[in-house]
């Protein structure tokens, strides 16, 4: 996560291309999670595009929650919009 997020700060396109070449599995999920964490500070919409690279399940849910929380910290309206786009379940909405 740290490598991809630091790389993203320097060259977002190259970092995303690199992560996309990692075979599916934990390393790829970790790389895209790092990209999401780095992107939310600059462009939450870009972070949304990285979510599709993380398989359905706990890792994707946690990355989605992190993305929505960071967007909300920047702008409550943006956070609400992102929550709707991510289509969290009602239970997740309550816990976030």
C-alpha cells in the first residue's frame, strides 16, 4: 500500500498502470487500496475508478468506506454523493 500511495503522489498514471499489471490476488488488492487512499486526498472520483480493481468482499468494502469518509471530510455534500454512488447497504450507512 505504501509503495503505490507514495508512487501515486509522484506519478498517478504510472502507479495505476503498474498496479494494473499485478496478477489478481492480495498484492494487487493492496496496491489498489494504496492508490485509493492516496487519490482521495486529490480526486475522490479517481479513487472510485480504482474500486473496480478490488474483488468484491471485505477489502473492497473497507476501501469504499475509506473513500467515502475521506470525501466527506473534504466536503460533506461530496461524501453524501459518494455514499449514494457506492450504494452501501442501510446497515453500512449506519455504521459509517
